[in-house]
C-alpha cells in the first residue's frame, strides 16, 4: 500500500444499526480505493467504505465519510487517541 492523499477527521459518529464508526471530514488527493488511514501517532485504521455525508447546517456542506470497522468504546476514545482533529495519510 502507498500514501495517496490525506484525510482530516473533523468529527465521528457511531452508527448503531451497523455497529461501526463513520469518520467525517475532508479528503485530499487522487486515489482509487481508501483501504486504511495512518495517523502520525501510529494508529492505523481499516476503512471498509467511503460515502458522501451532508452536514446539517444552513449551508448544507458536503463532507466525506469513511466507515471503519475499528472498535472504539466511545467518542471520547477517538479524542484520546488523537483521531478527531487529526490528519491521516490515506493508504490504498
């Protein structure tokens, strides 16, 4: 796998019906399939799907959602591991 761009995680939501987390943010670069995110802290997250996300606000901003099968107990754990607010390398 090689780095093909970056993804800045702005927020994360847990999808109860699917039992997974979606990381929401901005993606930059040119790539085929996003397979993993590698953070500067060394955290490596598998990505199972990429999907468009409409952020609910007056401007209806379009963001990218990356669904991960990684297990986190809570949103606080994502903050503690410095995932939310961080920029990761996109590996394909």
